[in-house]
C-alpha cells in the first residue's frame, strides 16, 4: 500500500465535488418541483395543469404515478407538503446517485450495454457527448435532445439492472420524472468538471463523499434547529446529524488494528504489518494475545453501520493480502471467497 494512497481523494478535489453536489441537490429539486407544478401538482393543491395546458400521454402517466404516490403517503398520515417534498428529494437523489455510479463504472470500463463498454456521463472530447447519447441520437433522429438524453439514460439503467438487479430500475417511481434539458446538462457539466480528475471516479470512497455532501444542508438545518432548543423528530434528521463519512486513513487504522491485529495474533511471524502504515505494534513487554489459528476463509467481519461500504472495501483489500500470505486458495477464487465467507 503506497503511503499516500491511504488519503484517497485530495481535499481540493473534495471541495469542488462538495460544491457540485450541493448545487445539483438544489437544482434538481427545484427542477422537479417546477415539473410537478406544470402537471398541476403543488404542496398546496392538486388541480388541472396551469393555463389550461393539455398534457401529453407521457405527462398523463407521470401525473398518475405521482398522484398515486402522494395518495399512499397521505393514507399513511403524511401531510401533502411532506409527501411532496419526500418525493422531490427521492427523484433528485436517485438521478444523482445513478449518474455518479455510471460515471464510476465508465472510469472502470464497466458500464456495459449489449456487452460493450459505453459512456453516459463522460463526454468524448471529439464528439462532445457520451457514446450512449450519440447512439440514441443516431437511432432516433426525430427525438429532441431531452428525449435523446432520456433514451440514453434508460439504456444505461436497463443494462445495469440486468447485471445488478437493484437500484437502477428505469421504471420505478423516482424515475417518473426526468430533468429538463438545462438541468441534465448541468449535471453532466458537474461530473465532467475539469477540476475533478477522471481518476477520482475510480476511487472507492467517491460515493461516500457524495452522500456526505448531499446531506450537508439538512445537517446544517438540524444543528440550527437544535441550537434554538428544538428536538430531532425524524429519522432523516438523526441520520443527517450523526452519519458522517469516515476518512480513509481512519478506516485503515481501524481495519488494520482489528482484522489485521487478529491475523497477527494468529500468526506472530507474519510480514504483513510492514504494509500497514497505521498498524500499532503492541508495546514491548506486553504478553502476546493467544488466539487459535484459523484459515482466512473462517474469519468474518461486519460493519454494523455500513453506509456506502467503504469499511468493507478496505477490509476486502486486507482480506486479499491475508489470502495471498496464507497461500492456500487459488488467486482467482479469492474475490468470491471474500464476498461469500468473510
């Protein structure tokens, strides 16, 4: 492990990422509210579209989906305003979550559509757009640019759903709304910001920082509420106030001195601590902990507050080192063993 790799994404890059995520959180939610208002749906009332506008068949379907969602939440005792805000937040977060994930997959060559690596977010410098948008534009010459973008987005979602089976369903409720073209372009601009090096999206901690920055404003509101004598009343408020992203060097310290320490206690002769910059060698004179030796495949680790999984990602790398030193399993079997047994 290189000494500098344990710090992950540099702070200046994180600052830019924070600004872009915060801007998109506000922009996507405002865009969703405007679209709902154009369908006749606001926090105050549900009525016909303003100005006597006739809805298209697609808009009618969207309106029906949203009204069903709001009705179900009203039946559960949630006010119309709270139900609408929850849906707006879900729409905005789902889109950003997926776009960042697609950008991460693209950086690894893993956004596969028809078994071919494609891009949805990353723009080709020559074409000025992504490969999926380019293909959608070519396949549907009569569509406007927003419809082309939506077709490309749905292609990425559908292909990823086939492989992952969760999180990317292009027909689920939050997918009923698709951003207007200016917001779509703004999202792509943010994730192609030259101040965010492309390699950033290959970092395993990128999603954790995105989640953290997404909650920044809500966290601020919660602390302002507490400062005025208020109380935390909603689980989302509790999460915003207490669920903080743990930086990589702290994760490495904890993993190396729990899972790593367990391995050292089983194998005092191990050379692996030389690769662990945050491993704390027991003080001289302390009697060694006696621990029964086990195969690596018998060791298990749990993160009870899993979040975006970055503790598990760093533990995965350390488990791989343990398997390599043990030298029993075939290298090609190790990833599956870690996921299945550890």
